[in-house]
């Protein structure tokens, strides 16, 4: 959840002075101007979503009783 919230809050910093100098003065929150987002940002977001789904799925089966086979 922390990685997902970090990816969601990351664009809020695009209105800083450093980003405006690098990506033109037209950059603002959620508008990057002339710069582009790299593939690592998308992979991080997808990984966070997959981790949440996998952990939720595993938690659903964690409390189920297992069958006891007589040997």
C-alpha cells in the first residue's frame, strides 16, 4: 500500500522549481510539460497492484482447513 500511495503522490512534486527548469515552465501538478515518465514508474505501479492482489488472494486461503489424508 505504501508503494502504491507513493506512486499516486509522486506527480504532486512536478510543480517544484527543479522540474520546471528541466521540463519547461509549463509543468504543473499532474502535468509534466515537455518531459516523459519512464517505464520504471509504470512497472512500480503495476508491481504494487500485483502485490496487493496476490497478498489478498493468499490471505483468503490462509484460514481454510486443509484435508487430512490418512497414511
